[in-house]
C-alpha cells in the first residue's frame, strides 16, 4: 500500500473515515442529537454555573493533495436561567471550507445555509415562517352569513335570492342551523315575518334543505325554548304554531311530534310546545285553514288595509285641517306606487262632503309641490275617477258636474298635467258602436259576477251569460271575473277558480280561457296599481287552472309566447310554472284559498239553522245577534231572513220576527238584505205550500208586519 505522502490513506485512516461517515448519517437523521457522536479525540470542556460552555471537536480530513487537515469546531451553547437559546456556531480560522479543500466532512450545524443561486436550489427547503392568524369557527361564520341572508329576505321578500345565497354558502351540512336561526328570528317579529319564514321553509324544502335537516332544526328549537322564552313571552305558543304550520305544509312529518315527545324529558318546556301544537292546532276542526291563515296568509300588506288607512287619514285631515300631518301619514304608508288611490279617494271625499273641497284641493296641491305624489300618480288618480264616474253618479248624482269643475282648478294651479284633459277628449271621440256594446257587456258582467259571489249559484250565472248572447266577449268575462276576485277575499278567489272549471266544461272553449289570461297578463301593470300583489295572485290563478285541467301545461308556454317581449306578465307565467312543478303542487294549489267555497256556504247555512233553533227554544236575543255577527258574512244575511220566516211558518211562532226586528234595529241586517230575504221566500212559495198549506197567507201577514216596521224597500 502506498504511503500517505503519495496521496493514499492508511488502514487506520480509513477506519477513522468510516467512523466519521457513520456519525454524519446519525447527525443527518437527528440534527438535534450531537451527543450521540462517536468520534475519537472528543474532549468536553465545561464551565460551571450559568456561563457558556464550549465543546471542542477535532476532525481529520484529507485535502486534494492528500495531506491531512485538522479542523477544530467550537460549539458554544448559551444558557440562560429561564430560557434556552438555539446553539450558535463558529468555525475556527483553521476550519475547512477554504479554497482547494473538500469542505467539512461532518457538519453539525443545524441551521442550514441555502444558496438561492445554486442550480439545485429548491424553494421547498426554505425554513417556514409562522405568521399569527385568528382561528375562526366555521359554524360561527355560517351563523353570521345565515343571519345576513334572513335579514335581507325579511326586507326584500325574495325567496329565490335567499335560496341562491344559501346554496352559495357551500356548507350544506349546517342547514339545520339555518332552520333554527330563521324561526328564532321570526318568532320575535311581526306576523308578516312569521308568515315569510314559513313560506321560505316550504320553498327551500327538498331542493335546498333536506327533510332531516328541517326536523333537526326544529328539535334544536325545542331544546332551546327556555332561552327563547326569556326574550319572547309567548315563545311556547309561537313555536307550537310554527311546528303545526310545518306539518300542514308537509315539510315536517307528523311522526316528528311523537318522536320529539319520546326524546324530550317530562320536565322539558319543549314537551309543552309539542302538546300545544297537537291539541290546540292540529286537532282543531279545519286545522289546515286555521293554521295557514293565523298569520294573515300573505307576506304582503293587503290592499284593504292600505285603502282603509288612506280613508282614515283623509277623514282625519278634514276634521283637523293639518296638511303637514296628512302628508306625513301618506309618506309613512310607504306605497308611492299606490298614491293614485289617495288621489281618487280624496276627490270622492270632496264630492261626498262638498264643504271639504277646498281642504282636499289644498292637500293635493301641497302633496304635488312636495313631490310626495308624482305627476303620473296624480294623473292616474284623476283617470281612474273619470272611468268610474257613471257608477259614482248612482251614489253622488252631481259627481260628473263636480268633477268637471275640479279638473280646471287642478290644471290652473299647476298640479295636474294639462294632457289629462286632451286624452279625455280623445277617448270620448273614439267611442263607437262597438265600444258601447263592449261597455254594456262589461257592466252586465260585473252585475252577474257580483250576484254569483253572493249566491254561489253557477247554473244561474251560466243562464245569465247565455242570455247576453255575446260569446265573442268570453275572454273579457274571464278577465273581469279574475280581476274582481283578486281584489276580494279568499272565498271569492276560490269561487272564481271553481267557476272557471265549470265554464270550461259547459260554455267556454280552451281558446277563450287562454285569451282571457293573455288579456289579464297584458294589463298586469295596470292591475298592480289597484292590487298590490296582483302578479302573485295571477300566478296562483294560472297554476290553479292547470291543476283543475282548465288549461294544459303547454298552454302556459303558448300564453308566454303570445305576450309582448317587454310585458311583465312573462314573469308571472314563470312563477306559475314553478308553482305547478313544485312538490305536492296539486294539494297545495287546491287549498291555496281555503279549499273550496261550497263548504263555507253550507257551513254558514247549518250555523244559521242552529242559532235560530236555539233562539226559538228560549235563547237570548243578544247572543243570537252576536252569532249572526260572528258568521262574518253580511252579504249572506238574507239567508238569515229567509230561514227565520220559513221557520216561523213551520212552527207557527212569531218570536223569530222579534229577532229580525232586533237585527234590523242594530243595523246588523240592512234593508237590502231584508228585502232580498223576503223576495227569496216569495219566489219559493209554491214549493213551501207542499209542506205548509197556508204558507201564502202567513207570508202576506209577515210582509205586512215588515212594511209597518220599515224593513222592506218601497219597490218590493
């Protein structure tokens, strides 16, 4: 073997090199364990106390020339009483790494030095830098986002937007928390928000929120009812109603109640909620209608409420004459698009109470100058009054002449656009024979429809339409029927749908009905001026027509294609399609207005018979009058008159006439209703004579009694 001088290692040197390489592997796998090195010539020099200690290590390396080089590495470890610091390394002046050397054979420095200019540089080897950040809980983030979505929904009422925002959260597993948040926020608000919450839950059911998540959300509400009751005094009853509504809307299975009762403890307030929902709501007669209408049955303020408030503020203004206060009240209504109704009602009031004309004109001028009522709304109000002057003249004979004097004053004062007068003259010039025929048909149609709403007699209505002999105007009748129904209660809306179904089978063609709905949708914007939620109501009528087989689903597409491009009715058709395609659409739409008209009329007739029998057997007259009042059907009081007369004939007792006298004296039964009741008895005398032989003689006596007491119109 060659000598070291010739550039070769001896056996001893090779052994030392092998040991050094092994120690290098140990250090590379555990850089924090330098104490495990096994090297010859390892000397530890330590100091006491808190002073720094030094560890000297001598390594033997070989240069390229074959010479052995000793490298001394000094490791200083600093120690502080309460804190350790990372080792700091120094290389002695005789250390390796100089020019013409291999560098250090064994590097115990735990702090690696990375050269970014090295071709083999890897950014992944860079040391990590920890940056402080706030740790957030995803559940808290979800709850905050859910609260924002709910607040926005309560403001806008946009179900589609709320559903889209909820989907965009991308955390479907937390949707049960949305159910809890929605209901708990609605519980502490008005009936409008409670109804909106129920509507939103039904809309989100299955498509966005699963049945299991809705059940889980309601169960969490039951568990937290004690906390809710601290802020909401009637929390138990409100939550019970929410649960009952969810069961009625078929988004919560009835089995949920039993499951919750088994799970909740006997001392739990949640158990009381379940019992209230089951006994007070779900077990009551007609519980579906009761629950659905408990919060008003709509998410919007009704037209009747707005009109009533307008009338009240106008009458109060006439009494006190405070223009500023009246303008403030109009502004607080928050229905700027409906201000034409204020104009119309104000003008009618000025005609009814002529001494108030100067006050009314002053108010309208002030509202116009403050831009409270826009010029278009002012013109629209005058136009609507002009269109109804013929009907108004029946109650106010001088209506036309008064209107003709008011219009020039308004134009001269600058708060009515002069174009109103020109358009009125233009309309009158275009009236021809066809227009007159259509006008008369509309007038007759209105009378027929009003009679139908009172009598619920479909065969009679069909006979009346046949007598008109104007089948070309069938679409006009449909438009008038639905327009009148939309501005009334659920009973009339249901009656209109039932009538459409009957007419489609006996009198009207499918094209008549399609064209009628097209006319309705084309004038939807004008209808909305009078009926705030006309678009939603029209969508319900369309969807109901499909469910009743009055229209085919394809007819919706046909109607949409025939509408003008800029017509807002297209959106109504789209809503109708979504209603038809929704889960349980048939059941929901069939009872969207209470589930039928026949049951309401028949139920009223049964109640009338019972209250009359109870009174005849010794009941209190005051209680009987209250029962009639509780029926809530003043237009049907002629049935009370008819049945009271027939019962008096049958039992040969005049006590029932005393009840009629009391009702008439209190104004509970009007002279018109009294006359109509007597007329119905007169028309059915032939049939009555079969059971009551002296029916005609008795009836004549009752008529004489009624005339003495002023119950009947002179025309009877």
